[in-house]
């Protein structure tokens, strides 16, 4: 319970006593995060990189439905220095999934990935699909983007990382499930061999040594410079160079760039609010574009009222001094579920971001577990921990 007592549904935490424990808990997994820190698994690697993906599911009119149609884009409505792009898939039964990804190394604290996504749907090439349609689902999730050079050491005493906990997404293909499956198979083979050899609880160094020569490694190595080139040179030149680099890697196994670095971790790329122009986002119309709260409703997320807050702010004074005073509260914009607010003494959202008489409010029950705050808070001052009872979004058809 919120007061620290054991509630009626209390169950103790689970001890994982397997001979080997395989951690495949998705991007920025909370166990993986602790294991990476405890065993210094990211030493000597580039920082982990992430994007936030937002997605909606729509029931469209039959005349606007083209089963199998896939549309991808990058850039607009983002500026040319901010990485990201869209996907739009026509599914079965007149359903269309539309989504937008923003790379979390953006610099402007006024940017709102949620509002960029809403604006994206108003593009003339897109909005017709949604005429007379009904939105039926909403969700958001961080995705890994660091690839080849950011994958941490995968083995530690008694276990390994796999899937998105390792960071196997191929960014230009917007795809990671293929490598997640392959890494599960690879981990299983190494575990089976170790158990057959009578081993247990030691380090599966052979799995770490093997993955770069497998199809996962080949897949990620070919595209390793796309994200760094995009970050360095912007959408037009960077994506162009990334395409050229992929062709050279595919045809000749060679890159004139070698292996580029990603640079700073995503939390360190934000710049003070005074260095950037505030972005004026249009008001939602409630038909094609929406606000956060009506969106969160469609995620079916739920957290019991009296449970401990699962978003832990380490230092409240630092949050005010830096996140609010220097960066003008980016959590109120990067969170796709409206969890964070800076409010005035009357409890209203502070209209003036430079106001001093404000306090930080966490509406934890709205959280859709995307992990963006854990990644993007400029001081790494927010720690996402699992809420009690496995609560969170209950996505349907997403
Ligand atoms: S509180 Fe954090 S994890 Fe939850 S929805 Fe907001 S940004 Fe995502």
C-alpha cells in the first residue's frame, strides 16, 4: 500500500532460481537496467539509444481501406535536425495502425512527441484515410535504437540478456522482433549446451562471443551507421548518407565511415529551454487529433489507487531546480500519458513555465509503461519500477 504496509493482495517478490535466467523484458527493462549497472555490461560500448513510438489503431471506412498497404515516412512534422518518422499499416477488418517514432536524442525541451504524432495525421497524404473513421486504440513504448555499437555485454553470472533488453532493433527496417526470436534461440542453444555439460549459474561467455557472427550481428552491422549519420547530419543529408552506407555495406561489406559513435546518451542531449523556441502546437479537434487524456483512456491502463507510486523521483529539489527551472518541465511533454504536471498553488497546470511557486505532480495511474521518463529525464532522476500486481496498459489489437 502507499503507506508501506502489506495490502490484502500482498505477495512476496519472486526469486529466480533457474540454472540460467534469460532476461528478455523489452526496451529499458528494469531488471536489465540493474544488471547492466551491477555488472558494468555497457563498459566500452556506445550509450544505449532509444526512440519513443506512439501508435493508434483505427476502424476506417471500407472505401479508405487498402488491405496490405504499408506507408513509411521520415521527417515531417519534425524539423530536419530531429530524427523520427511514421508507419501506417492497413490491417484486416478495415483496421489501420498508424504510428510515429521520435528519436529520444532530441535537443529542444519544448518538443512533444505526442503532439508531433497528432500533427503528422493532418498531412494531406494521410488524413484522408481517417475520414469518417473511429479511433479504437492508443499506446506508446520506447524502442531501442543503438544497435551494433550499443549492445551491452550480454552475459553475466547466471544469465544473459536477449531481445530488446539487449537492443537488437534494426532502425531503418523499424523491426526487432526477428532478432528477438533469433536471440532467444541462440541463448537457448548455449544454455542447453551448458546444462548438458553439467554447468549451472556461471557465465555463458560463449553466447556473448557468438552473437556478432550470427544473422543478428550481420543484420545490425550493415545498418550501424544509419542512426549516427541521421543524428549528425539531419534528415535530408543524414538519411541520404545512411542509405549510401547501407548499400556499400550490403554490396561490399565495407563502410567509408567505419563504425560511427552515437555520442551522448539521450538524457544528456536536452538543452536549456531558453536556447530554443517554444513550439505552438495546434489544439486537438477531437476527430482526427486528440489530447493525452482521451488517448490514455483507450490504452485501458489501470493502477490501483492505493499502491505505492511506481515512478520514483530521486531528488525532488533537483527536479525543481533543473527539470523545471532550466528545462521548463520536458516531462509534461515527452510523457505520452500526461503523467507529469507542474502545478501552481491552486493545483492548476502552471501556465508560466518560469513560475517558481510550483510543485511536481505524478499521476502514476495514467502511466502506459513506455519508459520514456526513465530514459529522457535530463538528470536521470526518475526511476521506473514495476507497479504492484503486474498492472499497466491492457492493449487490445495493438
Ligand atoms: S510516466 Fe514514464 S513510463 Fe509512464 S507513460 Fe509517462 S513517460 Fe511513459
